[in-house]
């Protein structure tokens, strides 16, 4: 089996490259080989490679920057996934694509299900929603996996930022009114492998949109506290944390206050579930040594 993976240096892509070993030949394309902003390049690469599965792990993920460069965000997050879906359908192969909790406005007082109506607050969420819609409109076989608050031991993420800043600063103010599930890219890749194995075994669930985040919930403040506890356990200094509301930390893009995603449909349909966020964080941290 030949698996084409985009986004060579991304958090999820790098974990996929490690965790899909043994499933088949992995063809990994970074931006240098395949610029997703160029639809013609996408078509050429897919037609030349003729993969058995496409995994789109690349995206324009700079949420605040997207507000000032909507054309780039839409080219990469909306148009490119549609082109990948068209090419996958032409080959008769599935497309696995990742999306985000930011398709929702966060006003629901409970975890979001796949049946809830999206209403993104910013350009990034709008472009990711348009990508979902473009894939669905093609009508091929696809899995859209909406995840949240992704971190890893590489790349740009909250875990690494906190591990750098907390030992340096006496105090840090962290947003405490956004609730969600920090999700390790390693867990996303493990779940993706489990989905591929079910499909390969001829036992796939229904194609479509699914929520895929760690279990449990916390705030950014709670996530920072957990990272701080680990620093202290290593004998390192840790800033005193102050919980603040989002209104005290203005950003160009508004974030949903409720990012919780109900992942039960993926469990029912594909028998795939994620670990608790605290357990996944522990496993991720254990791999730093
Ligand atoms: N990060 C999160 O917190 C989060 C939350 C919810 C959902 N998601 C979704 O999860 C998926 C994986 O995210 P991630 O955190 O792994 O992202 P990431 O670490 O930011 O990686 C994204 C990758 O996409 C590549 N890319 C950007 N523009 C490109 C282009 N024009 N052509 C080719 N490649 C391009 C980047 O390449 P360069 O290395 O060259 O920049 C980067 O390697 C995405 O669909 C994202 O929307 C992420």
C-alpha cells in the first residue's frame, strides 16, 4: 500500500511518519515538493504517485495570521482539500483530512457533536470549514477528523512554549475561560493508524466527519498547571500562574470559549478512542528524555 502524506514538518505529519511505519510505503511531501496553494501541482503529484490512500496533514494553522492573509488560508485550508478529494475520488481511494474545533463558535454549553451546526469565529475556522465542505461536495470516501489544541515534542505549540517560558518568568497570566482537550499529535497518529487498519481489514465504519480529541477537559490555565507540575517534579523553576479571562488577552482572532468535542461517534462507528489528556501528556513528556 502506498500512502501519500502532506505537511512533512507538521506536528501531526511527523507523528504519522513514525507511527504508520509498516503499513506500506509512505510518500511524504513537504511544502518544498508540493505547495498546496498550487492546485495544479497537487493534481500532478497525485497522478504521478497513484497512492492507495491520501492523508492531508498540512494546513495554514497560524490562527491569528490568517486574519490578515485570508487568501492564503483559503487556498491551503479550503481549495487544496477539495482538489485532493477530487483526485482521491478519481483514483477510487479514501482521503483522511484533519479539521478543527474552531469551526464552532463555542457558545454551546456542552461538548459539540458532529450534528451541531458550525459557526466559525475567524478566518482560520472559516477556511477549515470551507475545506470540510469542499471534501464532502466531491462525494468520495473521506474521513474528516476534527481535533483540538494539538501539541507534540516538536513544532510550535503550547507545551513547548510553556516549557520554555515557565522556568524563566516569575509570573504568567494564562487564559482560564476557554475549555477544551489538549490533544497529543502522537495520539492522533495512533488513532489514524487504527482507522487505516480497520479499513484495510475490510471493516470500515461510515465515511464522514468525526471528532477526535483526547478525553477529559481543561482550560489553557489547567494545561499550563499540568506542565508546571512536571517542571517542578524535575526540580526546575516554574512561574506563578494567574488565571485570566480571554478578554484580558486580546488576539487578532477570537477563539471559541467551548472547544469540547464529543468523540463518541468515532468510538461507535470505528471502535477508536483517545486516552485522557493527562495520560497522553504524561506519555509525551516521558518521550522527552
Ligand atoms: N495545531 C493545532 O492546535 C490544531 C488544532 C485543531 C486542528 N488542527 C488541525 O490538525 C492538522 C495538523 O495540524 P498541525 O498542528 O500538525 O499543523 P502544523 O504543525 O502547523 O503543520 C502544518 C504543516 O502544513 C504545512 N503547510 C502549510 N502551508 C503549506 C503549503 N502551502 N503547502 C504545503 N504544506 C504547507 C506546513 O509547512 P511548513 O513546515 O513549511 O510551514 C507545516 O508543516 C491541521 O489540519 C490543523 O488544521 C490543528
